[in-house]
C-alpha cells in the first residue's frame, strides 16, 4: 500500500473537537504539538530515542519516557529515563531506572508511577506457563513491577506479578515469547488512587488497590488481542484499544477495535471498528485512545502513524497521518512513522492556555 497523503487528510469542523494534539514518533528525539490543520505550533527536543508515553502536565510541562542503553536487552517498549521538560525545553525533573519500559505517569503529589521489568527467580520462572518454547532471553524471564517513587526517586510502593495469584492463574499467550511474563504496557492512575494495569501477553486488565496492594478487579478477554492504553473515563467505565493481534480463530480475521467496558457488568457497552472492511483498521502493536470532552473519541492507529477522531456513532470527523519518518530500534533497516499515543488539549485548558 502506498500512502499518498500525510498530515490532515480529513477535517469536519462542525463535528470535530477543537484543540491541539500532542504526539511523538516512536524512536524520535522530538515531540510535536499540532493544531487542527496539522501545523506544528510547538515542539520539544529531547535526549533522543523517546519511547512511547508522553503528555502535558497541568502546568504545561512535558512528561516523557526516553530510552537508555543500560538495562535488559528487551527492545519492545524499552525506556529507562523519565523526564519532565518545561515549555521552553529545560529539564526540570528526572528519574532513571534502566528497567523501566512502556509507561509512566507523574502524579499530582510529585510522585511518579511506572512499569519496570524484574527478573524472575529460577523457582518463579519454572512456574511460568505458555508462550513459545525456548524463547527466554539467555535463559531469563522478566516479570513486571509497577513502582511508585517520590520526587527524590525513593521507592515508596511496588506491585509485582510474581505472586501465586498470577503464576497459578495466568499464562503467556501461545504465540508470544517467554522472555516477558506479562508485557505490561499501561499503568493508569484512577480517580480513587488505584492503578489500572494492562498485560498484553495475558489479554488482561486489572485494578490494583493502592492501599492494600491486592487485585480488586480482573478482566481477561482473548479478543482484546494484546490491548493497549486502558483508562478509566468520567462515567467510571474502562476505555481500551483492543489491538486484535493473534486472537482466537473464532474471532475472525485480526483487526483492531476500541472498546468501552462497563466495570460492573464487564460488558462491552460501546465499540469502534471499521464496519465496511474491518481490516482497514488494524495495528497489531502500540496504539491508543482517549475519550474527549465532546463525547467523541480520539484514536491512534499506531502502526500506520494515523491519529483520527470519531463520533459516538463511529463517524470519522478528523484524520491526521504522521509525516515524520525515522529510524527505530526494532526496524534497523527501515524507517517508521509509528505513534504510540496522542492527547488532545483544548485551547483554554490549563496545559495550553496562554502558551500558544
């Protein structure tokens, strides 16, 4: 397929939600803020190798995860350096953990919560079920730890998945490698302080009680297909990008969807997919979603570098294809325009107001 258009390819001004969209290309050293016409109105230069998560804090500062060479040699989602840049690009806060990957969030109290790898002991590794045989990394299996640190970098809270409640219940998907037990890709703070966590290799979303450190909600559905970007929305439901990768044969051809899940009933109460040809909407990895103030949903079809907005009825009202291509650690001989996530900010929001 030859993509002949980049930038804004469609814009319905009457139905789209006005504002500015923040995003970065995976592997880039730049973060862009664009207007509804796709024009870059502000950008940040980072230390390079930006990975995955980036967003604006209420004070207008950019929070981002960047790649460092140290740590486990797992390529997918590798991070290690969490930074906060002010609007002018000055580093105002930093925390380094070379095992960090995929996601991190700076909390309102100044703490930071993030996902990191943690090597399983030989006893724990022997209990790991599933995955492609022989795909451990030099005989190692890395489990997941969600770690919270204060503004000085001191660890004040942790949640690991090496306990019996995981090892006895959840196994790695049949076509996934065994060097990661879980492949967590999202840690999303909830309104009550608990954490919503996504485990791609289990097709599993859980809520961890921040006070007790125990699981209080679990949702496993193999039709998720290695989901990304789970989040609690204003009505208390869970929004998630269902990648649809390596789903069971009964689910039909692999294609992507966005789901809204009722937390109480665990029913899917809203979904977006391409009805005319489901395969037109398909990203087997990365990708994200955001419920906007208008009720529309901003969607990132990451593997195509496509960011688009849909109404509740599923009508596309804005579409942008990332024009910035560059190298990526996972594609050494090629260039990508992949986008992990994107966020839309209103012009009068605390993140933007008076700064453009």
